[in-house]
């Protein structure tokens, strides 16, 4: 996000993540001066990867406002928020519709994730609470788990979500089996999908297999551990 000048609010976006109304209300909410802002996102809106929250935080920083402490403001505007304003969001068990941390979890083990976006975008609807109960899985995370257990927990959560919300044609579980992944994951609302591997054990043809299954914007990244 770049700020191009002061004055009336002008948003130059590719793709469009924020409406002008939401951006204006957010800037007013955090006490920032409007201006012209340019936003470029490498993920689709409705992907379930936090694009809306990331865009609001980028808008705040471009306006000169530090992102720390902005969870209430993001929640006011979006009625749901990801924990991206915190330095270690992966350490938080997060209630997105309440905009608060339910608990802090132990550091997650290191892994590699290969993923992308499958199917049509699904925008978050704040009053949509039709999600599977994962309280038992959350309890397992509290004291720390190894990578095998983490991958199993992620896959169990993803499978419960698919069983409840669909679609049954989701290719991610089959891809995990075919490519020898430890587990798989999905956005609870949105099209983001991913496969979880032990570091250094991603098959050379993983990206090609995901593309052939219909995934787009495929990427590979490392997370967890001490990095």
C-alpha cells in the first residue's frame, strides 16, 4: 500500500478488496487523514486468507497509524477480523467474529505449506456462525504438539468444515494422499487450500498437481519453528 497524497479519499486497488465506504469509515474510526491510496494484493478477495484485514492494516500504516491495537477498529468495520495486527498471530487461538484471542498456544512446529485457491471466492458474512465444533482440537494445541499431530488436527478441522459446509468435490484431501502430505488445511470461509509437509519433503511436482486439480495462485512457504 502506498499513499500518493492528501485530500479526499481515493482508492486505487488491484484487485478491489475494500469498498470506499469501508475505507473511509475505517480511517475516521482510527483518526487518520484521508488521501489517495494505492493497494496491490497478491490474493483474491474472498479467499479466506485475511485479505480484508490486511488491506485495512495496510491502509492504517500508509496513513501513519501503527497497526498494533487495531483489532477493535477492524472488527467495527468488517464485523470479523483476522489477528494480523499482532506480531505472532500463529500463537493465538482467535475468535474472528469477536475480534479477540481465546487463548495463546505453544509455538507451532516448522513445516512447509504448498497451497492456492480452489473454487469461487466466498466473502465472509459476519452473522454466519455455521461452523463445526473444534473445541477438542483446540485443547490439543494448548500444550504444544509435534508436526504430525498438527497436520492431523488441521486435516480434521478441514474435513469437518467440508462435511458441514461443502463442497464435497474439494480435491485437497485426495491431493494430500497422492503427494504424501502430512495433512491438509482449508479456509473455513473462502477458497484457500493447502497441503502440509515436513520441511524439505515437498515433492517436485506438487505445484503442478495442484494446478491440474484446479487451484490458482499457487505458492509455497515455510512457517512455524524458530524462523
